[in-house]
């Protein structure tokens, strides 16, 4: 194995489809579960009430946003453990009235899945519950969603150097989270994005300004300043509706 953890030429590649976390009570954590999260955006919406009602009665874990950048624009975020829900119940909802009268904006469609780094102390919470809490919390009234792609040179760094780069980036986000100003929803989207992006980020919080300031402060980190190839397009939304968190998911 080389410094990046890739297999040497001729070595047999081992497929691992599990998510891994840090040790829990001395035992390694592994889970074959994750959330798939998709944002679909539309324009031409002159009345948001029917949209909210359609999403509310669909039985989805979902958020409806009013677009900051389009006075007729809306976004619908759907969260599901089974991706077939995105092509099933969510598709049926978004293809029927009142959405059928709206114009979709495919360039703002973002799809990703939650993932682990191998160090999470509570793997199930990280993959399934925390993203729901962040997206569906009534306190988080604003959101900025965007895709990004890293330069290939990041993958050529030794693992230890990658860890330092990501650690600096995480320190900034953690400070905003501890202050209650902004929380992130991190998704991988390899093979799920029409523009070949690698990640989708959702930054959510009670007020819009701290979300913008967090993104600005991230620009000074080494990851963003040296290793990001592209970011955006950005969708900025104000929450109109959130599926209520159940007691189990908000625990």
C-alpha cells in the first residue's frame, strides 16, 4: 500500500460496502445503512400553500424552501434510507399537482449520501439521525446547499497530511456548531451528480448571515484554498415547511 491507501499494482482489491466508525465499548462499529438526500428545485411557484400541503401529506421526510434567489422559486429536500423512495414516493409527489405546473431547474438538483470517516463515536447517529436533526430542526430556518469537487492532488497526499488538512477545516465548522450558529450536512455524491461533483454540503442554521460567514471563513483553510476544484451552484433557501421530527429521531 502507498501513502494514500490505494492498492499497489497487481494487488487484489477488496470491496467494502459498510460504513465504519470508531470503537464503541471496545468493539469496532460497522453499519450497512445511510441516508440518501436529494434537493429538487422549481420555479414558477406563485402560491406555496399547495406545495406545502402536497409534501406534508406525502409521508416523506422533507423540507420545503423558499428560494432567496428567485421570487417564484422553491426547493424540496427529501431524506430517505432507501434510495427507491426518491424514485417512488418522492417522484410521484413531485410529478403530480401542484408541481406538474412548475418548471424544474435540473442544474440545481443535488443528490448525495451520508458517509463515515472511520472515527465517529456513534456511527448510527452520524449516518441516520444527526442529518435528520439538522435538516428538520425547527430552529434551523435557513439553508445553503451546494456541490463541490476536490482536485485530484488531494488524493495524492499521504493519509496523515490529508487528516491535518481535513482537521483544520473541521475545526472551523465545529466552532460554528458549538456556537449554535451553523450546522453542516455532509454528503458524498460520487456517480450521483450530473456534473461529476464529489460532495454535497448543506449548511443550516437559525440565521442566514452566519451561514455565509462560515463559508467565507472556510475559504482560508488549506482544503478550500488549495484543493477545491469547483463549488456550486448554490441554492439558498428559507424554510417554509419541515416534516416534524419524531421522538425517536430527535433523541
